[in-house]
C-alpha cells in the first residue's frame, strides 16, 4: 500500500526515473535473447547457423508483440483503475489479459508445430541445410510459445504493479541464462540449432519463475480471479496495446523483408552478415519501447 501511494502521490519526475531503467531493462529481454543466440551460434555453427537464426527471428517478434499487446494494453487500464480505486476491476483486467495470453500461446504452438516446415519455408529458409537448421531452432520455440507470450505480458504487469526492479531482474536473468545455456548446449554438448532453440525456450520459463516471487510473497496489488469476459473491455485492452504490437511485429516484418531480398542478392552469407545488423536494430527499438 505504501508503494501504491508513492506511485499515485509521489514526485512525478522521481517516479518516472525510478521506472525508466527497469522498464528499458525489461524491454531489452527479447532482443538480448536473440543477441545471445547470435554470439554463440555464430561461433559454434558459423554462417549457416546465423542464417537459420535470422530467418527465425520474426517469430520471436510475434511472441513479444502479442505479449505487449495484452501486457501494455491491460496494464494501462489497470493503472487507470488503480488511480480510480476500482480494485475489483484491476483484478478482472489482469485475469482476462492472462487468459488471452495463454490462449494465444497455445494457438501459436499448435499452428507452429503442425506447420513447422511451411513456416520455415515462408520465413525464407532454403531447402536443405538451412531449412533443417531453422526447423530445429523453431521447434522448441513453438513448444514454449505460451511461456514467451505470458512472460512478455507478465513483465509489464509486475513492473506496473509497483515492482519495476523485479521485472528487470527477471528479464536480465532470463537473458543471462540463455547465454549460459546456449554455450552449454551448442558448444559443450554439440546439440546444434536445437540446442540454441532449447536454451532460448527455457529463458522465459526462468523469467516467469522469478516474476512469480511478486505474487508468492504477497507484494501484488493485482491477483488472478475467474472473470466474466466483456467484449468492450477486451476491445479496450487490444486498442491500448495495438501500437506496441505493431511496433514490435513490424520489426520482424522488416527483418523478414530484408532476408528475402538479401537471399536473392548474396545468399546465406549475406543473411548471416545482416543478422548482426538486425540484432542491433532490435536492441535500439527495445530501448525506445522501454522509454
């Protein structure tokens, strides 16, 4: 309650600064996942691995975009309701957003696993080695799609629920875990692209485990309830989060478009080189989203 009063009544500039760095740190999570993969895959699997990785990046943007759609869309409403002392409504919005996140994640998992080769070919993977490597990387990602979407959404909720530091810690811990597991699976265990995908797919699970501390210790002002689904409220969530979803998903669309063009111009080597530039661009966008 004390932290809630500080958020509502404290100095605006001080409050903004207090949330700024944790917000940026949290938003960097997905981009640093991919950057970690790039560092290890480039060293362990060479240009073919980088090509397969960059072809798969747009899927990560979709995961993140859907999470932000529901996280920012819902958390914005929660913040407004909190200021209006509408406590029951904050629980309802949080619960609806969480349920939809899970549903979206399950749908992506089913569609992805049942159409894995089609997805890889659509994203630009050439038949043969690159296609096989892309499928190896994407398979564990699709299996963990619920955790990716839910983690991206829950990071926003925990941050807006007066715990920006824990939100940042969870994302950065997930990123560090990804790099460490990447090294173990790809370099030490020689598990190839599947190992890189497995490391990345475990990262949001680790982040969610840390975020759960916020609820287990009773630090939360929002909690899960069985809500009645109200179309107007769902529409408001989607409306608030649409811009964040578009920004995040369009980053993936840009990478997808460049991959297609560069494959025709320079082949796999060109896409491998572009993957480094693409990762830097994702990093910059994440910083601006955090602000």
